[in-house]
C-alpha cells in the first residue's frame, strides 16, 4: 500500500466506458460506474400554531382572537446530488453525472477522507466537501508490484492511496 501511495505501482481498473476527453499525455487510471455524488445542503424546517378563542359572527364566518406563532430551524444534511461515472486520470479527478459534473486537477485536491464505501473530496476553491459513494463491491484492482500481481477490492482507502500516488507523479 505504501508503494501505491507513492505512485510506484502499476494499476489497471476500468469498469466503465471512458466518456472523458483526455488531454495531452493524460491516461485513465480508474473509471468507476454507479457512483453517487453527495453534498451538504441546508434544510429549513418551519412550524406554526394558533392559540386563542374563535367567535361565530355569521354562518361560516368566524372571528379569531389570539395569536399565531411560528418557529423555523435550519440544519445541514448530506443529500444525493447525482449518479454517474468517477474517472481518475494521472492529471484529474472527474465525475460525470447526468446533472452535475466535477473536473478537478489533482494539484487542486487539498484532502481526501476514505470510507469503506466511498471517499470525501476537499479541493481548493470549493468550500463544500463532496462525497463520492458506491454500494456493495464495486471493483477489484489488479496491482503489479515488483513483478508480482495482486488483486485488491476497491475501498475508499485504496482509492485515496491511488489518487495520492497519481498526485506524486504529476
């Protein structure tokens, strides 16, 4: 894993059709289908109530005496934004969804948080953390180290090391 993190390992894992237009000297390291992009969104919850007596003035007409009170609270929730293909190249981190796309040069990645079923991306110039999540066993990587070949299930930690290795080689 340390060699993967240093970018000294050859990897092949392309599970999705390549829909990315590559730049000069750019190579796809991994392309993963069915990735869900999640972001934090503010959610406002409001509620209100009326208190006081009502008097009938005429048939179907009432006069209300009392007060109305309302409260509103806001909190953040992580919401599903889109589903698409996550492509990591030797130069960029790319998400291609139906409604949203992310195209970040690897040099602008400021942090990665690994999870068993995904990875969180922190990047320069963008305040929100973006989460890229998958369900179940997504892929198996074929890793070549010192003339030996290994197969490793893709997890967030393996993906983090793969991206860090690509950053070292930029």
